[in-house]
C-alpha cells in the first residue's frame, strides 16, 4: 500500500525558510516521479515543483529561485526547501507520486498525472 506522509510545515514570517519532507513507503520510491503541490483557501491546487526518476527538476514560475525540490532515495524521502517565503506562499502543501514515465524536464507534470497523494502539511507565512 502506497503511503505518503508530509511534515515540516509551520508558521513563519515573510523572508523566512521552511523545509518540507515527504516520507514514502509501499513502493519502489526511486522509480516514481514525485511532485509538490499546494492549495490556498478558495483556490485550485497548483503544482509547485517536480522531480522525475532521472533526477530532472522543474518549478512553477512563482517559486523559481526560491524553492528547491530534492530527494534521498536511501531514505525514501522527498524534500522541498522553501526560502524567501512570501505571504502568498501560504497554503496546504501536498506531495504526490506519479508514474515513472513522467518527465519533469521542462515543467512539473499536471495534477491528474499523479496517482498517490499525502494528507498535506500547512504552511503559513505572515507579513
């Protein structure tokens, strides 16, 4: 059974940093494309970053240069380092796992391409 568990969310002031983690279990982690998504109140869920099975990464324009996605295959864990946080980054953040054929080389794969989702971790950035 595939399970994704996010952690690391919290409340920070603008300009601060947080690192989110997503612990994966129940499948061969390194063979999947992994992504981070976020959903703010009243808004649709949007893709933030992705890393595919070849290690290619891509980001939404709104977070480029501030967020970094990475993974530790030995620990089956996905990370999202978030720096220079802004109030508009406030949202519930989710990690997701998708098929090994997905590519993150040019842009993060869309939401519907992912098969498994975590429960989310809240990030709140105050001004």
